[in-house]
C-alpha cells in the first residue's frame, strides 16, 4: 500500500489538482490519500474510497486524528519519527 499525506491550507485550486493527480496514478496496488485540512475555518468534503479527509475544527488536532495519522505513517514507513515520540 502507498499512502500520501497532504496538508491542506486553503488553496483549493492546488488541492483539486493534487487529488486529481493522485487518483490518476496507474499504480496497480492499494493506495490512499490522507488530507489534513489545517484551515479550521473551512470544511472539506470529497467522496472517494481512496481519499480520507480530516477537518480540524481548531488549531490543534484531536488525539484520535493524530493517532490515525501516526498509525498510517508507522505502518507504511516502519519507523517512528522524533516528533511522534516527543509529543507526549
């Protein structure tokens, strides 16, 4: 499985281009795009089985949002980053 993580910061034209580019890839295996919307004043919606969106409702991520993102990163990369370990 290939996972791409994208931080969305309110540039909708770029976001649309990025989603279209991701979905047009001809990779034969499983893939997923995780979009973390860090602009808490907007809510993003996109319905596709390969795309998950986390809309932050404040300037900080909830624990379950961080945990989900960490699980994906650790599963695909196999290492934990200093950020993840020092967050505590």
